[in-house]
C-alpha cells in the first residue's frame, strides 16, 4: 500500500502528490523504537520533525485508518501523549480508589442479622398444638393449619419438639427411627408439606436432634443386645450382674443409670429412662451414623437443630463411682442426680469436638445466601455459667449459635459477636403464669422481647396460658411418675385456640391427651385477637416493635436499676437519638426514683405499657410509677449515649453505629 493511494481516498487531509517514503521503506517494521534522528535519516524525501520544525507533514492530521507506523509518529507529540497518559493514570487511580472503597465498606459493615436473630423463636410441642384428625393428640397437619397464627405474631422461626417415630415412653425423646415420622404426628409427606408451607410463609423450621440415646426399640439396640456386628458397641455396655451394677451412676429420671439385659447378660447405660439406652459416642461408627442423620434432614431442607441434652453425650470410659454430694449419705440411698457430683457423666472432654463436627456439617449446607443452618444447644449447667459459655463459637472454632440461656439475666461480658438468648418457659419447666403469677405474664413477655438476645417463646405464653392441674393417677410424664412434683404434664396442656369444645384444639368427643385448662373460655387466641389490652396483642405489638427499632434488635442493653419490685434497663443505639428505658414490675405497685442515675433525661414518654391507660403519658425520672405486673417501655431523645459513662453495666453483642446522613450502619 502506498501513501499516494491513501491520499486519493482522503484528499482533505493529505496534499496531492506527497509521498510517505518512510512508510513505503519501512514496510511492517515497528517505528516506535526509532529516534527522531533515525526517522529523518530513514526518510530522505520527507522532513517530519517531531521537535516542532516546519515539515511537509505539518498539516497532516491523524485519522482513523491511518497506519500504525504513522500514528506512532504523532503519538509522541505532547498534545496526544499527555491526554493519553492522564487518561491512563485516571483509570488506574479510579480502579484503586474503587477497590479501596469496596474493602473499606466490607471491613466497616456490621454483619446483617440472620433469621434466627431477627425474630423470636417459637417452640411448638407437637402433641399439644393442634389436632387435625380428632384423635385428641396434636399433629403435623395441625401445625400446618395454624401457621398464620405465627405470621400474625411476626415470628419467623419455629422449633418443633420431636416428632420422630417413637414408642413415646418419653414423648418422642426416645427415638425408634431417626429417619421417620411417628404415625401419631402423620407421615413423611405431611412433614414435607409442612416444611414447604413454612418456607412459603417465610418461616424457618428448627428440629430437635437427640444424640445421646435412642429408644430401646431401635433396631441398633436390638442388634447390639444380640452382639450383631457392627452394632455390638453401638451402646455403652459393662459387665455386671442383676445384683451388682457397674457403678453408682444415677439417671436424670431417678435411680441407677444401669439396667441388666438378660439377652446380652450385661448392663447398658441410660442417663435417662431405661427405655432410652445411651449411644456409645466413643465408637466412630455411631458418630458417623448420627452425622448421616443430620445430613438426611438438612437434605430435606430443615433450617436448624436444637441439640438435646448435649452434656450427657460422653461418659468417662473408666466407669468409676461419682463422688457423693453428701459423703455421709448411705450409698444405697443415692438415687437422684442432685446427690452426686457428675465428674464422669456430664460435659466430658471430647464433647465440644463432637458438636464442632456437627456445626461443620451444618456450615457445608449454609453456603447459599439466605440458607444459614442454625444450631442451638441445650445443656442445664445450673450455676456453672462457664460451662454454658463453652457452647458459643469462638474466633477459632465454630460451635453453637447460642446455648439456651436458662439463667435469663446472667449476660456475660466480653464475648464479642456472641448472641444472647432468653427464654422463660419450655416443655420441661412450669409456665411463668403459674410459677410467677398470671398478672406478670405481659411484663415478662415484654422483658423477653426487649432484652438483647433472641427470645424463645413456648407455645401458649403469647396468650398467658397457665399450668393445668393433673390428678396424680392421670400423670403421663415418666418423670412425673417417678416424682409427681416434677411432672411436666401441667405445662404441656393443649393450646387454647378458642372457646369452642376442647378449646378448638381437637374435635375429639372423648377428650384430649392431657386435659384442657378450664380457663380456656377466656384465655384463648380468638378471644384475645383484636383486643388491644390482651396478652396476645401486647406480644404482637412488641414483636413488631422489636423488629422495627434498631435499639431493640441490635443496640446496647444497660442495666439501670433493680429492687424488690422493678427491674430497669435501657436500650440505645450508637448514632440514634431515640432510646428506650424499660421497667418490668415483678412485685407490687411501685414508684421508682431514678434521679440518682447519671446520664438519664429528666422526662420520659410512655411508648408502650401493659396497662393501656398509661399509654402516651409522661413521667419524671424522679418518680416513675408502675403497677403490679406492669411492663413499661419509655422512650426519650438524647444526644448523649448512656453506655459511654456506664460501661460496666452495659452489654452489646456486636457493636455497630448508625449514620443518619447516609442511612447506613458501620462498625464503630
Ligand atoms: Ca391427631
Ligand atoms: Ca451418653
């Protein structure tokens, strides 16, 4: 190609008859390495001078389609080079700035609350929630029928107590098949349908997982007692005779934790009922089986597990006697768990490794966005709070999202990122309305919903259900049969839906599995719905408020005051002027003087009271009145944060500040 041909195609840019000898002579050779002098030498017929001297090319402008070699000559000119270099560095700098902004945003953003942190967890005892086939016992279809009730309460996570196939010696905590549903509760299809319905309604399902033991009806146990491999060591067996048991260990339900088996002619261990033999977690096959069962339900789509009675999982292999609490007590009289120090049967070394293994399994299913699989552990460690705290994840090892907090008020300090948890009732403990008093139930619900942790509500607490009286001869609970005073039947009575027969729980003409509380004609969902002053509506209002108010769902909790009548705490959020002071009256009518507490404003406005006529009132901090059993949520506005001057009284799970101008949260 010659410049002459080019000039014909673009006479506007190139003078007629001017030849580009340099182009013709250089062919495909790159010009970029040549100096200006070389260009001049190589192009005797031209005199292009990049230093600015006049030349025959002066009026030639670069244009699209001009060959690379010629363009390169122009490209060295400052007027082309400078903008190009400026653009180049602009791109580099902008990329680096964007990268830095991204890293900063990621580093400064607080973690979003996961589903198990953003709403109360609601516990359903399936025998007692709703009976769909009128046999007097609640079932899975019944639960499915009542999901709208949970949506109404703004609840997003449901823990359902066990519904595995079971001979029901301990109402489902004695599992005959970990992969099947008990016919009393329905079929596997009913379960699948329930799970689909729950997910459709934005509800998550937490299942009970019961690792410590199976039912003695389980095929593993039947094979184990016949020494059929690989099941021989699936349970904890020890040599013994009918008269001489292996050691002094006692069951949680009372009496020895050893039972002689005439088939195998050995004793097996059971930390609970003799129909609940302990699995041998020192056998890797057992650990593998239990992990497979977790996978089975995760594959089905369940959202998490409540790990039952975890401190009992391992025992010391040496099987030595445990020390007596009262050394002078005759050993043959020791028959309850409170009479021994459980050095060899509770919280043994290796327990947390097992739990962390299960957590790792859950985490492999948590990788998809929005599919976080949750784990809560149940361990009654009584006053040993350090043992409870061990179940929390650490920076180095992931374990439970939280252990159940059976202490309620003992919120330990200094565990960054750990989520607190509160509950006041479950299937094992008397209902609050009965143990504390029904006049306090709304205040207790307010406390649950305004403390910082994830509240867990046992079914019926949202309407203030009370313990039902069960005649001693009608006791169903195996624990109650051993000790009637410890029976758990009273807190397991059927849910009170309406004032219809059987409280709308069941259409069975011959009654329900446990009696309905006689107060069902007034204490029921239907009667309370729409009544602003009812326990139900107050629960719902606070559940919605907890979600909408940042100070309540992720802010600071500061202890302010307590006396025999009231418990007072403050909720505030860095970056927000609006804060809340909560007074829970668990005593008599009282007037609380908070003027000695620094950092509080002079006046508060009542945002919510469980005594409706107090709604909207204004109180002076020197005299805040509360009625017996009143829960009072006061709001105020202040630029000053209370926690900065009361650090030792304040707690936060994971600190984050709100920036009003940009409406964003950041770590601070
Ligand atoms: Ca039923
Ligand atoms: Ca065990």
